[in-house]
C-alpha cells in the first residue's frame, strides 16, 4: 500500500533553534518527493521538490534530503523564526505510465515559540 | 505573487443550500485542476480532477452529484457543493499544475473554509 508517514506529529521549539522533520514512504513507483509548508487556514506552498537522483536540496533556511534506498526524507530548518510555525507536509508522487497520484503525509505541526 | 486564486476564502451557509467555490489559474492556462478536501488535523484528500472541456474524474467515495465541478475555461474551475449539510463542513483547496505532474510544482489555492450550520 502506498503510504507516507511523517514524524513527529507535532513539535515545539524555541526561536533560533534548528529542527529536523522526518518523512518515510512506501510508494512505488516513485517519481518525486515534495515538501510543502501550510499555514493555518491557507493552502500549501511548495518548499522543495526532489527526484530520485537528488540527495539534498536547499531553499533558504530549509534543506531537504532524500535517501531513495531507505525511502526516507528529512526537512531541516535552520535558525527557526516565528513565521516558521506551520504544518509541513511531505508528498510523494506515485507515477506509473500516464497516470500520477500524489500521496500526502498527514504533516508535522511546528510551533516556534519566542 | 499568487499563481492560483480561490474564492471565497470563507463561507457560512445554512443546511440545504448550495455553495459555489471558484478556482482561477492566474499565470498560465490549466487544462487540469485538482480539488482537495481537508478535515482538521488530516492530510489533503483528493476529491476530483477537473478537466477543461470534459467531465471531471471523481475519486472513489466522492459523490459527483453532490460536488459538481465545472471547468469551462482554461483558467477557471468551479466546485459547487449542492444541498450542503453540516458534515460537508471542511477546508476545500484547489490546485493547478503547469505542465506534467511528474516535472512541475503543484500550486495550491489559499483554500475555502466552508461551515454549514
């Protein structure tokens, strides 16, 4: 069964600290993996998109890693800011033939406190 | 700037009424748009794929007669929740992709929060 599991479910950190969010998937065939940031009451916004051959990709203070062998990805946030408080969603594209399905994780809710 | 415009952002209605949600692609023509529903603390769930000029493709368990989708132009798709009931209260999000799903980022609208009294 194609699944995307994220951990932790929620996380509270102090402003300025770093944190790492985890994403494990069992999706086949795998096409790419995306991380989205979703503010409360808003639609998701793309942070990174990684294909099979990419191990790491950065977007400002966000760095995503991908290990296609172990089917794990992480999102590292450096020097957190209050505005980083949001849900972070890992999404894997299951792409076979001409059809594609996005498999969504439930997200990690991050709260950055002053 | 925003790639996808969704309207309204919040709607409250009485049980039994119909509600229309609009999704506009601002930067490019979108032959395909997606409609998602998200319940509190849950992940996004795909409801249907909206195809310009043809019938929408609904996911299993989604009632096509209740959730009417019209994709009449390359920049506009609408979702109408007919005879809404309290259990239809949710966060509805549309999205578009620029080109093929395998290579391109999926852009999401800001979402519409529907509250049915």
